[in-house]
C-alpha cells in the first residue's frame, strides 16, 4: 500500500476508488464519526469501520476530493487521537451511493489497534449536563470526545459489547443519538443517560441512598462535617475529605496508614488552583489537558501542614469526571483531598465489595456505582521541567498508549522492576506498556500484576516467545518471567534505564548513559545506583560510578537514612566520627553494633546508589533521619534548597567518584552554622558538577556527543533542570524522558527495546 499522498490514478474519467488503512490511536476517540463527517464534506461515498488493526476506509469520488480528504485527516483529527500511518491503495469501483459506518469486524488475526486511554469529561458534555432532560446532573455523561475507554474495555474491537457497558441496554433516546451520524454521541460506546445507564448509591452505615440529588447534598453535608468518603471513580476508588480541615486530614492519614506522604488535592477550578500555587504556561496547559493528571506545582498559599508535611510543592489536579464537577457545585469547600482508595502499599480498590471490605474503618460513607472497572488505573502524576511535561506515574489517561520502535517487538514480554512496576508487551514494532502496577513486594499488587498480564495477553492477542527481566534473581517480576518457560534474558537495571530513555527518543546508537537512582543489581553482585555508562541497545560498559559504600542492615537503610549517613562517615573517617555532632545524637550502643557489622562485613552490601547518597546528606543535616515513604529524604532535601547558589563541594574523580571531601566540607558548614538550605543547594550543585565533569571526560575519550539521563533521582526538578542546561551549554545533545517515567516505571520499556534489538540481531 502507498503512504499518504495526493496523486491518485483515476479508475475512470471522473471517479477514483481507494481503500485506506489508518493505524494508531483511532478507536474510542470519535474517529469513525470524524471520518464520516469529513467524507460528507468532500462528497465522497463508501464506508468506514473498526478492525483489529485500526480503522479501514473505502472511498469513491473525484481525484481532487480524495486528495483533499487525505490531506485533511491529520490536521482535523480528534484531539485525543494519534495517527501512526495512513496507507492507501487503489481498488475497484463499486458505485456506492452514500457513506456509512459499518459494523466492526474481528478477523481473528494477531493484529490489534491502539486502545484509547480514558478521557476527561469535555466542555460540551458539561453543558449538556445542564440542558438535556435525560442527562441533567447525570454523573456518567460522555460522548465520542470524552469518557471511559481503557478502564472499561474487555476485548477488541472497541465496541459496547466488549466493554463493561454491555449490560446497560440503550434507551430509545440514547439509541437514536448513537445511530445519528450528526450527533456527537454517534457510535460513542459508553453513551448513557439517567434512564438507561449506570447509577450511584451512597451508603452511610446501614442507610442506602439512590436518589442522586440527595446523594450530592449528603456528600456536601458529610464533607462539611469533617467526614471521609470513599468514592468510586473512573479507574478505582478514591478517599475524599475537605482539605482545609486539618483534623480530618490527620485522621485520614492514621486510618489509611499514610504517615507523611503528601496527599493529592483536587481544586474546584483553575481560578481556585491559582490562589494556592504558582503556575506557568506549560503547567497550566498540562493541568487543564484532556488527560487531567496530578501535576506537581510550587505552593504559594498555606494549607494545613498535614497535607504535604511542609514540602514546598503540591500534587494538584482539576475535576475530570462529571461527578467531580457536580460535587463541587454542592461542596462548601473548593479544595478536597482526593487520594487513592487503599491502605499503605496495597493496590487501589476497584470492586464495590472489595472497597467496602478493605477500606472499612477509613471512610464514614462510601459512594459506589454499578459499572464495573475492568482495568485499574491510578491517577497519573506529572511535573514540568524546562518547559516539558515529565511523567512520574504513568496510568490514567496515558496508558496503554504505545511507543513505536524501529524494529520488530513481536512476542517480547518485559517484566519490569520490583518497585513502581509496569510491564510491557511487544506487538509488531510497538512497545505497549501497562499502567502503573505498584510495588510487587505487596502480595495483592503481585496478584494484580499477574492478572494484568493475562488481560493484556487476551486484549492485545499476545503470546510471549521471548521474555526479558531484571538481573536481580529475587524480584517477583523476574521469577514470574522465568516461569513463563520461554527463551529469557536478564538485563542490568541501569542499562535498562538508559535504554528506556533511548527508546523514547528514538535513539539506536552509542550514548553516554547517566543513570542515578536508588537500587539496581549490578553485574558484580553489588548494588548500583550512581552510574555512568557507555552503551547502546546491544551492550554497555560501566565507565564510572559513585564510590561503593557498605550499607548496614541492607534494606533497613531505605527506611532509616541515618544508617547511610553513618556508613559514609565511618567509611571515610573511621574513629574520627565520634567527634561529629551527628553521631553523638544517635544511640551509642546501637552505633557500636552497627560499626562492628561494618568492620566484619555482616549484612552490609556494597552500594554506589545515588539515592542512598541523597539519604545520607538529608539525614546528616537533620532534614530526614527516618523515612516513612519512598524517596522522602531526597524530596525533603530538595524542598529546603535555596535557589541562586552557585557553589559546590569538592569531590575526587579517578574512574570512581569519591565524596569524602564533600562530607568533610558539609560537616564544616554545619559547624559554621551555614543554613541547611544553602548546604542542600551546594550538595545538588556538586552532583551536577560530577555529572558534567564525568560526561566531558567520556566525550574526550570516546567522541560521544549524546547524553541520556534516566533513573529516579532525575525526578528531582532542580537536578534535572540544571543538569540538562549545563550539558546543553557544553555542547552535548541531551536526552531525557517525557512520555515514560525516569523511575522504575520506565524500566520495562528499556528492557523491551534491548530485547527487540537482540532478537532482530539474531
């Protein structure tokens, strides 16, 4: 078939006939109605339908009209769609008399189309919610431009019968809209109204309320009275309360078992949001986008300390469900906590019975509905750095959009990492990554990982023939991958990080890979995390790394950053540590036991982790001695940083990077009563200086010009922004991640890219 082009050889003097195959995100986003309207504009006859591979179009008309049609498709396509290819070929003339949308067909081939992520409610539907009699204040209103997609789909093609809307039979009004080509709900699969669609039920103790107008009033009253409500949303349950009532927020923390990790806040509207945070143009564009992610923004107006525990940023998002808009019309507050409906590290609840059981003791009331959630999707989290949006958690409204790769990925399963897990499957030349799964150390999360793999296999007609996994043998993702009993390959964690960045940026060549994160099993049996690699998708060389320090207690250091501080100080200064104020503030007998373990190398694995270095400095200056959630110490260290400081500490670099001089200078700064915000800035600047100096050394020796940045430490806005800018100023071509997280949520993409390269070389 030919690619897009305007010249078409005519079948007759006046009429030509062509057939198009359009691939990409073209189902569930109003694409067929769009094609229908476009065909009518240019007076073309034929048909359009959904297939496993995408959208097929048959057109008959004069050459000029066909050319105009082809040139307009990409320009005018629905905003939530994404076209990969438009292929066409000349076919025989059949003499169609009109243009129609025909019934979707399933040819049982292995080909599949992209599945639309869920889309925030559109402005038109919000207007209809106030004017259409059968949808006034209806919380499930949607159209071809918005509403649930991935969260409700069971199989392809994307038709109502293949979603959790199957059991809701269309009423005459909705059916007429569904069949009316001029209507915005033409072939909108989740279309519904209060007569025929899903409904909510509010349960308060033993009382059940089904009248939605009463439900809204009850929710308002409960929230005003300081109550906590569990609410079934698009991809799972949330827990909601008034963000301005600190006692309620504290109670939510205790019952949810979430001691200090910041809560996400939903604001009534953009005007309210701007009262509380600083918002630049790109951040405003992101927070108001159809994806409606949680966006990390700089706080400017005080909120109860219990919200973010004195961090200087807030996780903010705007209403994305009709329900959210309706609630804010009745709520007395304009800011609510809307956090995931789970306890601790468990996956968010999606079933009504599961939520009532698992969340009991947290909520005072629970709002359920009778539409099943097929695919669990947490709220996605983003930030903006150097004018570009960066995903931190990739889930609702982003997954399962694929990444195109330059080689075949068919049959490859990438198991991902242990923390912030996300897996990926290969179809044709695409990597299709799952939504955020979570920490696989949690049994329920691991069960969901296995369930999601089976669902993706069915949904995308996937059968694994080549499995790739992390080098760490004890990761549950590794064990699951190996048990699939097909050809498998282990990939070092930080190489996969860099490969993820390369895949996203369409790189297939040697690069300078800079991977900074918390934990990754190294090829030498130690824990890596501060790595400088020379690599491509076929191999890697560990050029340099942060000095490996023994971590007393192994995984205990993650929750007790003071252990990392002690390890660094003892490794560098030995018995001199007893003169340091930091050490004298700790329990002496416990310290002596730990020092003995360090001396005898008992449960003290060596680690070059950047994350543990950040932990050590945060603890040393008194910012975070004990951590209650992942990366708390680095987050607090960044939060106190004073901008405008150019100084950095000394360090040594001779293939291995030593921070002995830096620690000595930090201790001297503390003795001189230098502000910890200044110390934090100087520390961050030191890491940046290390990066640019090592990168320059690699460039001098190798001639490589391209630098790829990845790893969880690059979720630090200051670190990423300054590193990108410095490297760019030095003439490097700098690549970082946007569509996929730089944390372990992006590992699967890198694994799959490496496996695809390996498979295609073979």
